[in-house]
C-alpha cells in the first residue's frame, strides 16, 4: 500500500471518526446510564441534518450557526421521547423493549420525514462543502476539518460537563452503578432524562456534518444506526473512551481496506472485525467485565 | 479427611485484592461457619468454590479431587450446592418449576429436548422437599410473588433437589424474621443429621455460634482464625478485624 | 388448556384453512401466503428469543439463507418447475440451522444486550456478502425456474404449505415449552447464572434453541423464494424483516404460544392491505410505529396477555386469595 493512502486513511479516520465519535458518545451515554439501546439515534441524526438543511434553505442561516437552533431543538425532542416512552419501560425486558420502542419512534419519524421531504436525496450546501486547502502536501476538505473542530469542541464540552461539574459526577456515578447511585441520593430518573436529552442533542451537530458530507434521505438512518451500534459495542457499551477509539478505528479500517482491496468490502470488514473482537473479548475493547454474580 | 479444602486461593478484581492466599478446610458431616467484616472476601470465596469466579492462584479440592476452574454447572453436578446472599430464583416460573430446573439427571441435550418437563417421581421429590421447608402449599404460585423469607426457603429447597453433599449458604438468616431464622436453623440441623455438610456465611453471630462446629474468620481476603466457636469468640484478633474494618459501609452499599 | 382457549385454537385453524376457499381472489390469497409466512417466522423467533430473553435481530440471515438455498439448488440442479420444488423447503430450513450453529457459537458468548447488536452486525455481513458476491446474482438477483400454474390457482398450494409451516412452528413451540429443554430456556431468561449454578448447561441449551428456531425461518425463506420466483439480496436479507417479526411477537405477547401468531396476523395482513390500498409506504411506517407505541403504553405485555388477564382476572383474584391464605398458614405453622 502506498504511503499516501495510509496518510489519507489516518487523516480521514481522525477527522470523520471524531464526528462518529460524537454521535456514538450520545448512544453509549444513554445505554450506560439507562440500559436503553436507542435505535432512534440514526433517525435523530437524519432529523438534525434535515433541520440544518431547512434552516439554511429558508432562513439563509449558515449550518454551523444554525446549530444554536438545532441542538436545543433535538435536546427537547430527546426529553419528550424519554418522558413519553422511555420512562415507562421497566422490568427485566427493559433493554429489549427499549430497542423495539425506539425503533417504533424511528419508524414514526422516518415516515413523517418521507412525507414531508420525499425520498429524494438532499445534501447541505455551503461554501466550505466542496472546497479544500492544501497543507504539507495533503488536501484537506474544509467541511471535514470544520466538522472535526466542531466534534472536538463538543466532545470537550461534554467531557467538562461530565468530569468538572456536580451534575457530571451524578452521571458518572449512574454509569458506574445505577443502584449504588440511587442509594447515595442521586436522582437517577432526572439524570437519565437529561442524559437522553444530551445524547440526542449531539446528533444535531453530527447530523449537520453528516448532511454536508453525504447526500441523505430518511432511510440513511439504517446505515447510520448499524455503524453507531457496532461502534459502541466494539468500544464496550457504556464506555465513552471506547466509543472514540472505535469510531476512529472504524473509519481508518474502512479507508485502508477500500484502498488496498476494494471499497465494496470495506464496510463488511468492519463488521467482521467486530465479530472477531467480540468472540475474543465479549465485553468489547474497553467494556467493564461484570463479575458473574454481581 | 476434609470433604472440601481450599488452599492458597487468591483473586484480584482490577486493583482490589478480594482474596489473598486464603485457605480453608471443611470436615465431612460438619457445619462450618464463615464470618468476617464486609468486603473480607466471603462471597468471593463462595464464588471461587462454586465456579462463578476463577481463582488467580490456589486450588479447591472436593473429596481430594481438584475442582479448581470447573464451571458452575459442573461443580453443582459433583454435589456442591449453594444459595445466594440476595436470593436468586426464577421469578416468572412457578415454585414447582423452579424446583424442576434443578432436577437434572446426567443426560444428553437431545434427551432434554424430547423429554417432558418432569416425571411423576421428580415432581413428588420436588413436592417433598417443598414440604420439608414448609412451602409445599405454594407450589403452583409464580415464584415472583413469594415473600423474601419464602424465597430463601425455596432457594434452600431447590439446592437440595440434586442431593448435594456439601451445601454453601450465603447469609441464610439475612433479612428474615426470628421465627424463620429458627426454622432455617432447624432445617440445617436436620439435614446435617442426615450427613450433609454445610459451609455458611452469616452476619448473625448468634446463629453462627449456636449452629456451627467450627468457625473461620476472614479478614482482607485471607483466613485469619479458625476454631471452635468459643475460641474464635475469645480471640483478640477477631475483634480487631471487625473494628478496623474502615470503609465497610461503602462496600456494603456497593454490594461487596 | 381450558375449553375456551381450545375452542379459539380450533376456530382459528378452521378459519385459516377455509380462507382460500371462501376468498378466492388471488390478490387476497397472496396476502394470506405472506401473512402465514410471517406467522411461522414470528412463532419460531419467539421459541428462542421469547423463551430465553435473548432478542435476536438477525433472523433475516436464516430467511435469506433459506431463500438462496431454494434458488441456487433449483437453478443449478435444473429442477423441473413445479410441486417437486417444495421438497427444497425443508432443505432450506436445514441449511439455515447449520449456518446458525457457528453464528450462535459466536453471538451467544456475549451478554444479552450485546447479543442484540452482534446479531445485527452478523446480519449486515450476510447482506453485504449477498449484494457483492457473484453467485447470488448481486443486485439483479436470481430468477427461479418458472412455475406455469394457472394464475387463479397458483397461490393456493403455497397457501397450504405456508399453513403447514405455521402449524409445524406452533406445535414445535408447544412441545418445547413442555419439555425440560423449554423449562431450561425459561430459567435462562429469568437468571442465567443461577441456572448454570443449578446444573443447566446454558451454552448448549441456548445454541440448540437458536439453531432450532432458525429451521422454520429458513423453511419460510425457501418457500418465499419459490413463491415470488425471483429473489434479490436486499429483499431476502432485509433489516425490516428482523425487526418486524420481533415487533409481531412483542405485539402479540412475548413468550406466549398464540401471541406471535396473532401479532403477525394483525401486522402483516394490515401492512399488505395498506400497500394494496394506498401504495404509500410512508403512511404504513407512521401507522406501524404509532400502533406499536400505543401497544407498549397500554398493554406492555402484548395483546394475548392483556386479553388473558381480563378474562381470567376473577380466577386470578381467587387464586391470589388462596395463596395469601396459604402464606399466612405457612407463616403461622413456622
């Protein structure tokens, strides 16, 4: 393999991977705190993309500025979905039910988006979408760099929220052990609702970048959710660092396979790697191994 | 010759050394007690013996045969049954079905598939045991509807189904009323009279001291003292272990 | 089984058997075939996932493998188009079960929540392979030997074979539920580690249940391929199939015998009818999603359990009273 292809794979892995990391972080946070697997994360990303697209089309607001509107909007959407449906899930089948309920939510949104926007692909456009600059002999597309910066800023903000605030301490306690967190007086219900809101809100940013780098329609959510799920499983469910590493690893691996072999097999390679990793390390790369009797 | 012997077992979880060179012997036909502050490694030792947790070092022997590293189902099949600190029953099965899960003959999986849930003899054995612990009247009830004390009795009963020679009880008297504590003690004595060996983890000192032939005190993952109940009670090191426990409460919260 | 529920089963079976006699329109009989195929799959899915609590979302792998077995064997063996091809239906099931063994061996190593996701991942491996590999015909699909039965009659044999699959899946589920093996699966659902500690060989029980469940799904896939005459990787390896049969089972009542059948009957016939009437799949998605959310909110245990609870409420109350009395008795005896 040529050196430039490898360089490209690494750069793309870091740039694009960080955006996936942002979306996957929301998913793994929701799982870690609530034991909920949110299949609707994919359609939320698409929803975020459509919102950015519409805001720019009708109001002429730049998608990055538009995040000031779309992020709070999706935060509210998340809160509403959590209060309306997630909070009703209880009992031993909670996780399984959550998959199906969030899938139903996803279908509802998918059908609505199809009706409003039709199934024709659209793409967010701005001056930085199709332009690039050259640095050290490598071309960088502006949108990927901007997306990377956005992801880094938001991930840092999320990190600060989790590790530097009182609320963050409650979240981390809930991630570690929900029962113990409740015992020491943390309102796990409220933490869960806000986490679901945050986990959904990050898709607004992820969706904007996704919509600017891909032509999309409502059914793009299937590809997105399958990738995001495999990322959080590979990283270890509930592990924030694992989501980051797995995201970047996924994009790099796909790029490398796409260059040395064929793009046709690149996505599949990632799934195969997932299967191999899990058969060796069932808890994922960074997952906590639970004692059997815990 | 001890029926169960643990020698030099160590086990760490991450940075926490749950067991450190722990040794223990249980004589056949005895009732042995295992006490110690929270977090001293009692439950972990149970988990190692019954195959739920692998030991980093050391060996476990059952009738001179090494059983270290066997899976829980294999340990059970050899004749070592256990109950859990927080009772673990199959909540959506009936009480009788709970008993039948434990009714395992050594048979191939294909036979399990073609066999009906139970033979009449198995059902009557199960009902006898339920009657022995005093909940036969609840056989058809969904197990999730049982009270905490009844769950403890059910757990004891279904461990008995396979006729184990050694029974490990994790806090049998924890969280149940005095009447029930006495009943459980009575059942243990009755079973012991039939030749069953017991190893019991318990916080209720009166329960342990009155029931057990021999008591082992654990501290920080190791066996500190072993002896007859009175000896142990008088041993100054035991008091130190309990008083110097430090962050016990925290571990109690975490389920340690 | 009470008199009432037995009567409902018999009536249901009679109604299904008479359907193509009464409703002769080929379009509606075709709807019937698809509905029965989904009923068989949902029932079979429930026999593993409903009993063990391991939610599998990769059943389309078995469906697709069954469909491709039918297509590839009938094409390459130069089979004469016609009823003889029905013999390939059990073969499709067998191949699906065999393929499921290594899949299960990997996927069942992981914890329950991860299992869901790994089945999705394995599903995508199969889908992408089918789309990209040569022998599957890639995106243009495969055309099976053309069966030139009369149009008005064509659907009927398929209908009855599909009904046979439903009966097979139901009887198998009932037998498993009554067997020790079934009890072990239910024990795994409630507390897997405890079951292991009571001597249940959980790994082999799960793997056997998983492979067994794929048999009927594989047969259904094979029948589907023969019925529609041409298959495409993206339709036989369809993620919507995975979720649909799970939703059907949940809708009707997870872990019950009648629930998945009822759920599939309602949802699939509803979907087919909507497609026929409105040809608007977006509307279907919205109605499907809304219906499911309503069910979750108002009858989270599924339709069958909801109805059964209403019907037997009084009996249950009496039983509870008896139990309470006995509890008091047991307490006082102590």
